């Protein structure tokens, strides 16, 4: 079934005549009503929802009737809803049976209802940080239930975990974001990839990731040099920075005060000293303790159960920056330093395993499934 709009009418393709015609019951709208560019077919209830300049109309296939607020024998809640007045422009029912109703009431207004007609707070984010003139008028739902809304100056996807829409648009030129003035189409291919056609090129993204979120950790761009990032067993995210210590984010990427420095010993120069020049992190699986490597061979070990931090400077590090930390299958911790030293901690003692010399900075340690340690170095 194909329909297009012409002068407020709906055209249907007649296969026999091989032509488009206005001969369709979808044109049986209330007197003086005109359709406003959107017809949605509800395959579950076998109904066509038609957006009009005077409200919503519904054509029921089984009854062969057109219903609206003027004639609503089945008492469909949305047709009687006084919030839905006129100039309805977009309508969509997703797999969760949420009814999206967009209308022009001066600015474009976004509303969402459940199947009983009760209002939902499921349009969060659609009035977000976009500074452009925008018009939302297209929907695409993937096979996994991911909902995309797009149009002029906008592209949103629904973050199902936080029940809010995320705005996708990069203001700056780079190789990883998306730029556009208008999004023409979003579609899913057979492999589940999402393709986005815009006036500034064709983009694609994977549905198996939550997408890319650009965020500033400070009010001054470039102020924080992020050196490492981990997700803790609790689901929180910790970022080590050079100069500002550890930045702590909850599951929803909201910053909260770092608990690391609450018991900082007197005379240590605190976060303004070497304990604020953090380089590497690793959470020990069996204890949950977080090991944090710092400048000048200093080490913090945070115990989430006790909410206490141990501040150490083991002599074995020879005052060199701890650039990387890894854990092996036995729960032992391995440290690579700026001075080319590989150090092992068995829970009691720090011991030097390998010393490559000052020119061989150890950038990374990978513990493989056979127990081998692979060491990435400079020179």
C-alpha cells in the first residue's frame, strides 16, 4: 500500500490501472479536514492513523469507517484528548505501543501517550541542546526496538536505559561524528547496520554500541588530559587525568565527587601534587580494589568496601611514573613504569621482574590466556 499527499488528499497506487488515484477510503475525512503529510498504519489493530490540520483521524479496516473527535463510537482515548487540538503533523506507534503525537502550536510540540491515552514522559531530550531551527517529522524503528527521530536540523536516538533521546550532531569537523543540515532517511540493513542519509553525506553506525557521546569534563576545553578510563564492577566510570586526579562518573555519565582523596594524609600536597598526576588504573577482580598509578612512582589503592585510600610510594618504582597496570589470572598486579621497569605485586610484596632501562617506557601490559605478559615499550 503506497500513499502520498497532494492538495490535502491521499493518493493510492492502483495496480490494475498502473496509476495513482484518490479512490481510497482514507480520503473520507471529516468535512473541511485536510491531511498533513503523515499516515501511519497500525498493523496490530489494522487501523490507519491520519494526521490532519484539525486533529487525528482513524480509519478502521474491519469496520470500514473513519473516526475522529467528531465521531468516535469506539471511544478511542486519543481522539477525545483535549491536549491534541489541531495542526497534528506526525504520528507514530512504536513496538512498546507508545503513541507519539507531534503538533505545531506555535513551536513544534512533542507528546507521548500509552495505549490507554495516558500521557507519558517519554520525550525527554527532544528539547535538548540543539540551537538550530528544527522540524521533527520522520521516525525509524529498528528490529531491536531502537527508535530514531529525525528531520530538519536534527537526529535523535532513544537511549532505552535512561528513557531519553540523545541528540547526534557535531559542530566541528572530525572523522568520527556526523554533520548535516537535514537528515533525509534512516534505515537498517540486513546486518543490522544503521545508515543515515543527509545533505552532507552518507553515514553509518552500529546498533550494537550505544553510539558516541561527546562530553566536556571541564568548562575550559583542553584543560583536562585524560590518560586512562575504566568501568568499575559497580558500573561507574573513572577517568584518570594529568593534573586533576581521578574524575568519577556514575552509570549515566554524571559526575560525582571523587571518594579517593577523603583521607589524604597531611603534608602530602594532596591532589595538587603527584597524587593528582594520575596515569593508569586497574580494578582487582577478587577484592574490588582500584590501583591507580601516579607521577613519581606514587600509587593509590582504593578500597570500595572501606571507602578508604592507601597512599604509597614503593621504592621499587625508583620514583618513576607508573604508566600502566594489569592483573593476571592469579590476581597479581603488574606495573609498567616510565623508567622501563616491570614490577609485580603479589598482595604482600612489590618486586622488580624486568628492567629495560630509562629509554624503554612501558606503555602497556597485556596478560594473555596462557599467562604470558606482553609488554609494549618505546624503543
